[in-house]
C-alpha cells in the first residue's frame, strides 16, 4: 500500500541492504544511468536472457565498478547532449577497466566524446523507426538481419570516431548507427535495442551479454527461489515476521515465499479498509488461511476508513487520510499480535529505482535524481514501533515476481490479477466516498470483471475497471424519468503501466456490460467509455 511520503526506512531498525541471492549476481551486467526513460527496460531485457542486471548512478566511480566486478557495462541513453555544459559524464577511468562496454544512444555519444571523437547536432534528427544497414555482421550484430527496423531517438550524431573505432552499421540519416573498437571491446549503438520496436534488439543484447561478455544464464526463477529461501532462513532465524497482506501479487508472493522458508513464524495481517472489490476480502482469507494454511489475521476496519472519507473531495487528501488511518490500525494490531522482530515488505526493483536509491553520489551522499515517489507497503510507522526489514523481492521486476509466484504454487487468479491501487475503490469514486457510492461501484466493477471473465478475455487487458462520477444525468427507464449516476469503463493495454493505451474493446462486449450495469446496478442510468491514453491521462482517475 503506497500510502505516505514518509517511509518505514526513516524510522525502522533496518538491516544492511546486501543483495539477496548474492551468489546469483556474479554474472552481472550493470547499466550506468544517465537519466534515460529506458534504463529500467534495458535491465529487464538483460534479465530476459537469464543474466542478472542492475541500474546504477552515472556517478559511480571506476574503483567502485572494479569492486562490483561486472561482466559487462551498458551506458544508457539520456535527455542531454554530450556537449552541454552540465551534461552528465561517467568516470573516464572506466575505459581502462578492461570490461566490455556498450553505449546506447547518449551512452555511445559520451563514449565517442570522452575517447577523443566528435559529437555534433545532426543535420537531420532521427526519431522513430529506421532501417539498419549492416557494414560488419560479426560480433555485436551477429544474427541481426539486414534492413531490419531499429528505434531511433536522437538529434545529435557522431561526426568523427575516436582512433581504433570502426563503423558496424548505418541508416539513411546516420552514417555510424553502430560502432566498435574490437580490441578494447567497446561498442556503441545510436538506436535503442531494448524497446519492442527494434526488431532484432534482443538478438543484439544477447550478442553483447553472451558472446562479448561471456556471461552464463544463472539468473533463473528456480535458482532465485532456492537462494531466497536459504537467505530468509539465515537472516530471520527463529524470530517472528509480520507481513501486511493486500491480496495483490507482490504481497501474496512474499507471503508464500516466507511461509515456505519459515512456516509458522510468519503472521500476515489483512486490514480490510472497505475499499476492496466485491467478495475479495472473504476470498483472500479463505484462500490463504483455509486452503494454504498461512496464518492471516483479518482486521475489519471498514467503518474507521469510511469515517475518514466524509466530506473529502481532493484525491491527495483521500490518499493521505487512508495512509494515516492504515498506520494507526497497523500499529494497534501489530502490538496486539506481537511482538515481532521483522517486518516483511513486497518492495520491488522498480520501487528501488524510482525511489532514487541507486542515484546517490557514493562519496558525498548527494541525491542525483529527484525522488519520484515512495514505494513501501507500509509507510510512516511511529517511532516506537521498531522492526528490522526483510525484503526478498527487492531485486525483482514485476514479471519476475509473477514467475516466482508460479514457481512456488500461487493460484493463477492471484498471479495474473489486474493491478489494483492501494487506496482501492476510494480513488475510483470521484469526489466524496460514501457507503452508497461504494456499493454502486462494487456492483458495476463486478459486472465488468464477470463479463470479461466468462468470455475468457480477462488477461487480454492490463486493467479493466469501472469509475463512478459524482454527477447525475437524465435518463428514462420504463417510461419514467431517471436522474442517476454515469459509470465510466476503463480498459487499457500496457507492458509495465508506465505508458498505456486504451483498448479497442469489441462493441458487443461493451454493449453487454452497459446493459447489465444499467439494469442491475441501482443508481446508474448511463455508461461511457474512456478513450484516453497515458500520457496525457493516467490509468486511474485519481
């Protein structure tokens, strides 16, 4: 539950953040981040090759890299021009480490500049798809097809290469779209091989990871699970662990993993704040407690949370109040059920990246990137509530968590569950949250899920849900005038939730959902469809 800008790490007795599954990290590729929106995606693509990867700050020194001892280094893209006065640069000593390096877009231009070449504003900028023509089909471009599409995004070009470099490929607008210094194992590409639009991008990444860096595929789900269980047992010993269970894939996977590792030492607390979907609290308790025999303490706090919503219209105030009340309930219940030595959190690797944990100058402690948001299941706990943290998933991406979930036996209904916001239906009700409006939205949301579920198309969408508007419109039912709420349907497709597009849902499905909602949900007489992508809109309405 992302509920507060004050995180538990500010006040908890945290343990050192040594990487979990350390023995699996020895085959590592590091991505040096220069502010690219794709840095995280590069790491994901490398992990798809079953090799571990991490994103680190561009201020990481060559000496620190030597201690990390990665098998390879990738320099990310970035929004700057390398000739800008304030352009970020890496430690020039990295070129002397003897570690293979691949520069991507800005990373390639920085490589050229620091090694004595020239980068200038291009006469013709290049954005979007471009055909790649290969001059040297060996090494980095092995099995990359001639004329295949690669994704370009640059307004600068390398006009003079450093000594010893040669051109591997070009496009119509860029004479050096890929370059190499084979003797020093330094490579650069002016395109983005990590994005799906680049047809043979993954083949290029595989070439770098396997043939150039000589990595081995040790980053597997099975290996992670075994190592994580071993480390959890070693870390926790015979102590008790508390987990705030939400029912989402992250906390559910963590619950199963911890239960496998420490059994009855784990206590899960499920706080029902009254903003869940229809039937979900009951189903969650039945599944975990009754079927899988994982200790779940159910806390009914619906009235308390609903009272906090009275008269609240602003979405940020909703989140603040829900977060504050969650902390209060959590504190009371943890004292009742405790004492506990450890608090388990479902922190994921994107949470770590977006919280800017990786973008801190290791010498000065200065933060390089602005902190986007806090990502903790429990935030802002009181000073006298002391825990140590256990975060076994903090090195994983969401798709890797789903793989772990399947490996340890979670049912598919949880593994493939659509993302659901921590504040729940409270931010899908625009304006004040009342019990009446919650009941309307629960019933409408149930119809959406029921229709796509019985048609077996639930997993065709990243998310599919209903939103309740705080206005009324005139309608007619049974020759009588009605004045009732409109419901908005929101269906979107996405890979990671960072960007999203509205789904082209067949009309017959929309018609069936609309008919059921206006006929079965009291208080609704109109259904509309949201055709806004992200950006400019967001996935949720609040």
